[in-house]
C-alpha cells in the first residue's frame, strides 16, 4: 500500500463514512444558487507550435450535462493528442464541466484537480463545487472541473468489472502473509489485472502520465480563452500543478497547491513517508478516542496502539465474514483505517469500525474500505483504482535496489510499528507492460508567478515535510502552514488559511512566505 490515494471526497472536510454508509454523495452540503451564464472567450494560441494549432484552435460547444438539469452547470469535451510528442498518432477526449461565475465580470477560469491520481474533477464539481472551492472563488471564477486523461468521462483506463475487481482487492490469499507463495499469488493477480487493463484501455496506457496530463491542462487553458492558468490542486493535484509550472512557467497565473507531493523523492520514499504519516495520524486519533467513553480501547496511547496491533493480527489469522461473503483481513481493515484518517470528521466512524471488528462485525470497516475504492452497493462508481495504478506505474521508475527496499522496510517497522506489517505488498508496477517515463526531480519553475503551497502539520496522506520541500524547490514558492490534523488545509475551518488562499486567487495578494495558521 504505497503512494497517494483517494483524496477527492475529503477535500472539504466531509464525513468520509457519510458517503460510504448512506450512499449519499456530499451528505450535508447545502444546495447552491444558480450561477451566471459563463461567457465564452476565444482560444488563446500565443506561442503554440503550428502542429498543435488544430487542437488549441478548437471552439468549444457547451451544452447541458448528462443527467443534470439545465442551469447551474454546462459541459463539453476537448480533443487532445494521444501522444504530445507525435500529435498525428491519434486523439483522446477530455471531459469538462463548468459552473459559471456569480460575478458579472469573472477573473477567468479556475481549473480544479481533487487528487488521486485518478479522482474525477468533473464529479467533484458536479457534486459539490461550493464545498471544494468555496463561495468566494465560485463568485469570482468560472470553475472548471475536468477528468484527466485515463480518468472517468475522459478517454479512460478500463480493467476489471465489479466481480473481478472485488476478487482482486478483497479475496484472501491462500498462502501465509509475507511468504514467497503469498507474493507469487499476488503477482499472478497483478498480471491478470494488467492484462485486463491492456485489453480494455484502447492503447492509452503508455500515455497516461502526469506530464501528458499537464500538457492537456495547458490545452484546456488555451481553448478556455485564458492567457494564464489559474489553478487549485489538491494532493496529487499539487504534482500535476507543479509539473505544469515546470513545463510552462511563463503561463502560470495564480496557482494554489494544497497538500503537496514532493516531486523529487522516489516511489519507495513516498510509500515509507506515508506509512509514518498515517501512523502519526493514527496515534492522534487514538489520543482523541481515549477521551471518549465510547472508545473501545483503554490505557495510554502506546497501550491502545498495541491493542490495535493485536486486533489487526487477529483478523489476519481469523478473518471476519461480511454479509456479502467478503472476508475482512488485516489488509482490508487497514484500508478502512487509512480511509478514515483522511479527515478528523471521520474519526467517530473509525471508532465504530474498530469497535465492530473487536465484536466480530466487519460491516463499518468494509464500508470505509469501500469508500476508499469508490465502491457502493457492490458497484465501482468510478475507475479511480485503475487510473491510480496506471499513473503511478508510468510516473515512478522502479529503480530501488534490494538494499534500499530492506532499509525502507526497517525504517517503517521502527517508526510505524502498527502499520508496518500490512504496508508491504507486491507492486503492480513490477508487471506493468510499459516502463515508467516519469522522472523524479526537483521542480523550480523559474520565471513562474508566485505559487502558494499549503501544508497541514499532521497530514497523513501528504506529510507536511513534502509541502515544505515543494515550497522550497519552487523559485517562487510561498508556504502557508495549517497546524492541525487531516488531509489538505483549505476550507477546513481555518479562517487564516482560507483568507490567504482566497486573497491570492481573487486579488493576487501573495501571502507572507512562512505564514503559520493555528
């Protein structure tokens, strides 16, 4: 279990389990007033090479979105090259949704990416634009959600149907955890998954990369008629935004990158740092849990963490049967724990899940795991699991030595002892049919306008040190720190962070570098 995962539905501090348990997306988010019709602007093609002009000169046809009433949103598709290095090699489609600005004279377009990789920007804007960007930004900008290549309504990665995905994610290996037979079984599963992805994805797998997605984003800027890119990226979306700034520094407008990924560290270090981050968040959860009479644990935090470790080992030896026939082992329970740690508002549901598991009932633990994988009532509502693997396998070279892997596992065992036994697995990228093309390197983006990086001090998914690092790497980086728990910092009830982000995106007021918001 490594690298960044689902962040989309916790961006606005939503209760994770409200989605998983009720099946109601964006539970508790109030309805929004209808926006003003967005005015179309002519494409911007300055500096575009001649061979790419047929793409940048597209005139967009906006229409009512499928399955939605006409009014607040409109939708369109944009043609993009399959291969930006060979624009004649074929085309893909990118799906866009737009909520027009409330103001009569908007600043322009604000592109939003909710993370992943693999999360749908289309869906998050359709379901809750106000929760993701807030009232002020919704008034000032035409808010644009888009599905990156490989994702959702855009030309997408397709692998397994629901039954096969259930088997891939949840079927218990026959061999003992950690044995060579266990690894061989998981490798065989990965091979079946990869074969299905290759067969179902119509040749796009080698082109599902963050660099290509960043080039797609510049195309969107151009066809939307914006001279500069204004962008709000969360979690993985920070890597997408930083990559854009590396490729097109002169076209950077106002960029905010919230919950940053460090583009310079290899995948092995990403996974190890995340493991330590989730262990830290789990300890913070446990400290809070122990103050509540409903907490199923007692004693000190260290004692409670040891008891949790005993629970994980117990369900791994004797998995718990769910009503749908699935068996909850330590891997599935750990997935549910990780899902709940993304947002403090989800901690009560984590307590319920752990209490249930201690009592032999895996229902809520599976509900959290299902949320993590985008699974509702036995159906996978998006392709985020497939796209997540496709992007990571192309972005992260497999260049770690056996000695480096052993050192990483030793570090995780020392600093994340509760999580460590269930963090090591078999990487699907080891059998991916195409070699990674991504390069792990520092990004300076010299010549870009100020880029605001928001980091949260105990963010489990994108640890704070990554935000510090990215802000330091960027020649124009500005770090804003939110002291607290949970993933990402904007619109999490911290007025200081919200004012800094909105002040920059709306008025161009650059926050003080190093601003700390308690």
